[in-house]
């Protein structure tokens, strides 16, 4: 026992001198076997969980934990930021496609959207885009509706009061300009 | 169209068309914007920037384009090769004399998106100085696009009756 005490005191003195602490300290580990640290038992699985998000990366970032940690964190940050830009770019693409389709029908995109809004056709840009690709005739009908709504004022002022063919509306009387 | 088989419909949707534009008496900027829209594929409802769906555009009579205003003398095309003393500035008239297709080519190049697909799109643009087109291009053409600018008639092209019927706004002073 005394031999162990001396051993411990010697080691503790060594440690205190290294750290610059000069005082009489008695360390807690009484036997050599108790110096062995037992850290978390599941390090392997935690590392694997992170590396599985990095397997498709290039270079050592897909194998080595320290490099992978940084790369995976950046990747997750980019993914978070991109969720907002994805919505933005999807809307932009829908608008470009609707503009192309409406130009095929001899109308411009702002005119189409504004006149559909005035007719209270509440189709959003996603629906209009799907229609213009897969249901071209429905889109043509919508464009005709928007065109009719757009020229309603002109026809009331200059036309002969007749309705354009093929466009259904709630107006049943002939259109006349209502000026005072 | 609905009677096509699926593969035929797919082929028809994604086929590359060849457009023809006559640039006689047209402003080169308007011609260039029409070209750039069709080269990118923005005239199609199936447009996507990553999918290569642009069409071919053939422009003829580029020698006879018409700038508005004084742009033939005032518009300057500058270039620098990087070596000292090689800064060149050419007016539009000089540039056109040197190469009649350069004005439209530069205009279209500036209007296309500034990415790697730009060079491919420029390869699909075919410029000809006059209305003589080679056989293989003539065989490929599918559609002619209407000209953006209505060409005004010259005074000599009006008949005497039309000139007389034009309303007189003021009587010109003639020395007795």
C-alpha cells in the first residue's frame, strides 16, 4: 500500500509541476487501471451517421471524419438556404413558360395575368404552367377569355354590342359604354 | 396532334426547328432580340435553362439592316486584345463595311445568357449578307418569322393620286 501511495504522490507531483500548480494535491485514481478513461460507447455509430451524409462527396471529405464534419455542415447550410431559392426559381420558371405559351396565343404575360385576375379566375402560376404544357387547348381558351376581358372596354365604345364568339360570361345584355 | 403515338409526339415536341428572318430595312437590335429568344428556346412552353431546346435561326440580308437615328456614325464598337496599344474603336459604319454580319452577331451575342451554353447557341445562328442561301440550309427551313418593323414606303412609291389625296397642312411658299 505504501508503495502505491508513493507512486501516486510522485505522479501527482509530476502532473502538478507540468500544469504549473504547485500545491499538495491527492489525485483520485488510486490504481493504475483506474487511469483508463471510458468515453462514450457509441462513437463508431455517431461517426458513421455523419459519414453517410458525406458518401457522395469528392476526395477525403467522404472518408475522413474531421474533413467530413466541415463539409457536411456546409452542405446542410446550403440545403437550408436553397429551400427558399427553390420556391423562387420554380415560380420564375412557371412565369417564363406561361409567357412563352401566351405569346404563342398572341398575348403578353402581364396582360394575361391581369385579365384573368379581373375575370376572377384564381388559377395560380403553377396550375397555368401545367395547363399550358399538357392541356394546350384549355390554355388557348383561357387566353381567349383574357383577350375578351381586355378588349371589353374597346368593344363597348367602338363595337356593335356583340359578344366575341366562344367566350362565356355572365353578361347577357349587349355591351354598351356606360358614360354619364 | 392527339392521334400521334407517344414517341411521335415526343419527337415532334423536342425537335429543333429552323427559323428564317429577313433583316432588310430592319433595326438590328430588334432582329437580335427575336433571334436570342428563339436560340434559347424561350418561345416554347417547355422551356428550361438546362435543357438544350433552342432552335436554329437563319438571318438573311444582314447587309441591308437599318439603324435608326445617327447610330451608323455614333455607335462605337470597342475591342482590346490585351496587348498594349491594341485598343481599337470602330464606328458601326466601319464595322459593317469590314464585316456585314458582325453587327447582328455581336448584338445577339450580347443578348444571350452569359454562360457556357452561349457558344452553342451562337453556332446555331446562321447569318447571310444577302438573300442567297446555301442548299442545305434552304432544305432545313421550317418557318419564316414576320419582320418586326413595317418598312415605310418611299415618296417615289406613292402614286400621284395618293399624293394628291394627302391633306395639305400648309401651303409652301413659292417665290413669284
